[in-house]
C-alpha cells in the first residue's frame, strides 16, 4: 500500500487528502463563515440596529444619548399627516409606475420578439435609459420641462398652450415623477420579458396554431404562463425598488411642491438629516420594511399557489 | 480496498521521519482555516498603523477644465509644512455633511471644509476639535477679519478657520434701470413697483426671481437675508436654551413681500411659471438676461461660461458693464441687513492625525494660498476674510459688495434643520397662494417658538 502511495507522488496524496476534506461538512461551514459574517456585519447588524433605534428617541447630532420611548414613535406616526401623505404617495407611485412599466415593457417585448427591421439596434439602444445615472436623467427631464427654454415648453408655446416649470407645478410634478420611473425601467422589463419569451419553444406556438388558437389565445395560454416567473421576479423587485426609491424624487422635486411628491424615503431622509430625529426616522423605516416584507411574502405565496 | 487506502493515505504523517506528528490532513485543515481567517481579516479591514496620509474632504476648489492654480498652491504649501502628501476627496456639500455627521467617529476625514451651518451641526455632534491657542499661534492669525472669526466661534471656543466670505446683495440690471430712468430700490415697496414696471415694459424679461424649491439651501439663505433686516439673530442664547428673537408680524411681512407679492399676487413681480425652482434657474436666468433682479453672492462675477450659459460673450458684457450691486431692499420696519456666508475649514475631533490636520488648516488659510485662490476663483475673494488677501473687485459696479459684506450677519449656532424644514412648508404655501402670508407668519412664529428648547 505504501508502495502505491509513493508511486502516485506527493502531489497526488495532497489532492486526495483535500478531496476527502472537501466532503466534510465543517469545511463547508468554514468556507461560508467569512461571507456569513460579512453579511451579518453589513446587512443584519444595521437592520437590527435600525429596528432597535425605532423604539428610542435619538438625535442625529448625539445618537449616543438616546431615550427608550417604546412605541411612542409609532404612535406619533399615526398622528403625522405628512407621514400619511407620504405613505399614500409612495403606494400610489409604486402601484402606477410598476403597472405601467410592466404593461409597456410587455408590449415592447412582444414587439421586439417579432422580426422587425432594426429590432437588434433598438434592443441595444433601449437599455440606455436603464444604465443612465439617475442624476443625468433628472437633469434631462428638468431641462426639458424648464420654463422658457425647455423643449417641452417651446413645443407647448408653439401649439399655443400653457407653459411652466412643470416640476414646480402641483398636480403635474407627481405624474412627472411617475413618467421618469417608467421611462427609466420599461426597457429593462422588455429585455427581461423578451429573454423569457425567447425560451418558449416554437413548437408550442405551432401546436396552438394547429388547435385553432388565435394570436390573443396564443398569448394568453402559451406566452403568459411561461413568462409568469420572470414577471413575478420583475414586479417584486421593482415594487421594492420603487417603494424605497429616494434619488429620483429628491433630486427632481425634493418632495415638493407643497409636499405633492413627498414619498416615504424622502420623508425618512428629512426626518433623519434635517430634523435630526433619528429614532422617528428609524420607526418609519421599520414600517417600510414591514410593508415590503409583507408584500413580498404574499406575492411569492400567491405565485407559488398558481 | 479503496476505503483502507484512503484511510491510510489520510493518516500518513507529513514527514518521512514521523517526528513532528503533523499529518497532511492536519496541514490541509490548518491551511483551510488559515485561508478563512485571512479572508475574514481582509473583509473586516486591515490594521491601522496610523501612518496613512491625512485626508481632507472639500467642495471648494474649482472643478472645471482650467489649471488648478489654487489647489496646487495649497498642496505645495501643505507638503512643505507636513513633509508628506495629502489625500483630497471632493463631495458636494450635501453629501459631505451627511457622510460626516454619520461617519466622523471613524476618524476620517482628518480635516473638512464646509459652510457655516455645518460647523454648528458638527460642533453639536461633538465632531469638531477646538482650535484654541494653536490658531492664535499661527503667523497669519492677526489678519483674519473679526466678524469672520466670530462666525467660527461657539460659546467662546473657536472651531474653524474662515477662508472666504460674502454677503448676499441685490444684483440688478443697471442698463434696464438706466433705460427706465430709475435708481436701485431701497425698500421692498419700491422694489416691487420697479419689478412690475420691468414686467410691463419688457416682453422677454421678468422683474425678479428667487428660489422656492422645497429643500433648497439657497431659498433658506435668501429668506434668512430678509430675516436679518428685522433682527440681528433669529434666535438668541437664553441660558442653556435659545429664545426666538423676531415678531410674528415681521415673518408675515417677509412672506408677503418676498413670496406672496412675487408669485401669488394678482400682478406678480416674478414669473409664477417658475415656482418651485432653485439656483439652477435663478443664477443662469440672470446671466442669460431673463431677470432684472436676483439676490446673489459674489460668485456670480466670474460665471461667464458653462452649460448653463447661452452666450458667453453676452454674459461677459452683462457682468462687466450692465450689472449693478446694491443692498437688499427691506420691508417696512426693517433696515439694511443680509445673510453673511463665511466658509470654514475644520478639524475632526476623532482624527488620529490632528497634527497633520492642523497643517491642512494652516496651509488652507495661508494668505499666499488664498491669493492664488483669488486667481483661480475670483468670485470667492471679492470680499476676503483676511487682510493680506486683496479683493478681486476689478469693476466699480461690483464695489458695493464690500458695504453689503459689512451688514451681513452670520447664522446663530443652532441646529437649523428643523427651522429650515418648517420654512419650506410655509414659504411654498404662501408662494403658491395656498395661504395668507400673515397667517403663515403667525403659524410659523408659533412653530419656531416651540422649537426653542430643541435647538
């Protein structure tokens, strides 16, 4: 036996030893330990600290001197009209933006799926909106809607219509924020849904056609069921992104005018960094966390049941 | 057979003479454990032996394609003092403030540049090192303007060194006023009359613009300028607390004159279509000839090119020949006064490298370096805060900035965040015509009163 081992050489011995070690569970744990600890430090600790902070009155300027107040921050929230408004705006923004993004993205994916001339180029170009930094997008939109020299207003003026700095106009600013979300994300939906559609075998469409299914029926009974998983992922992710979105609103309107575009993320930021109310801001963040977790769990369960 | 082979191979000692007892298995385990530990150490950060270069956060140096005269002079001066290089990181003031308030305890950065309201917040958060005797020992200490040093002082302790300052003034179209045969307005009533006259006489120009965007720092500063026309300080120290130092009527009057009459009145002085905009519309708007009056600091003087400027030659002509500077008009019951902007450079109280941070402050405020700054960013040095730095005012039209600077008041050392937040709400409600300015003044006054103990 020892002769055999010597024949294989020392490297082979080590290879074999490592091979046997790799099958041991403890080594697996050892390998994931750094990543697990890192996640603990970067994700879990701040989350639990945030949840803990929600039960304290704490100032950004002196976070160490905090006072335990139990559920007082949550009670304050119930009486805070701005919080209620920002929650409503957040839900509205998320609902409208994600619905529009999905519908338009689906339409675009169906169009791109057909062999339209120039579809390949369009597919590449369409991702530009998604990769564009948010600040650049906001500057473009603000410039386009600027009073006096913005292209939108120049066009409106030529048509004899009213002009304004539209981001400063109550009633218009919120739809503009929705439009920015939609403009940015529709191509991403389209590409993801298109990839999912491409994986559906053509034979299924041929079989459906032979069974007499029209375009709508083929879409309803062949395409839709097979893109549902990707759809679920896209919708869940974008509900979370939109619900938590801060930069688009903060950079374009700052939550104004007259609080018309105030969403929870901007209100939490203002409470923490302008009012210095760290504990109150944390309690609102906890509410956001609970809403998002509930949404995700319910949605995933529903999808699994289907 | 295979099992027995594996077993015997695994149990082979590592060395031929079997003397150490270290098996390949043990060695492999040790290697795996070591790798995991090394990964952890790498992930959790390396050791800090305190030998790193000092770090400065700033947002002062010009960030364009021109040669960095000021920055180079500063770095050379620092290296001469410290004998090593400095790491400089640039952030916008908003980012800089946010990062510093949440992360200063890590010890980074060692020194930080900012605006006056930052100094107050950093002091209250315990993030600033008092400069005390060290500052007074600087060769150039005696040359600092008293009011600028006073602005850096909180409860008798100096927390920063000033390097630039300006007072907000009324910037007006001299050529337009000449055409109309008018003088710069002194009171708000005269100003509104003149603004409406401009609206009547000129199709492509509005009388005035100010900032009304929610969260706009500039909007807050413009409002404070008018507050200082009614009181020396919005809040004054009252024992360990603060006391509101303005009447509700004055707040209502300011809302009326500078927001309601501008945007919400029947014959507004400003363009209501430009409600909710900030400096991005205000300053370029004047530079592109869209407004007859704005409120601004000295930085406007050198702004003749860039994405926001439609015609660089026309803007240069406008700033050189057709622009005038005057004290801000004041409402009934008010007098001359304005927002004094003094910018500090400060030391992180949690820094491990305070000696190098002091070198940063000494180099930053060295009059020779500031003189280079005046070459690079002339607008920031029209009203210098050190007597060894010459004013960059090269045009008599801009000379009144010196007088305006003299009437400026620095912000009281309170946490301004809650005040600002309430201001934006009331200001927008008035500007959008949602509420009566005097009712807003009353309500705002009572809210400011309730903040006294929290500031």
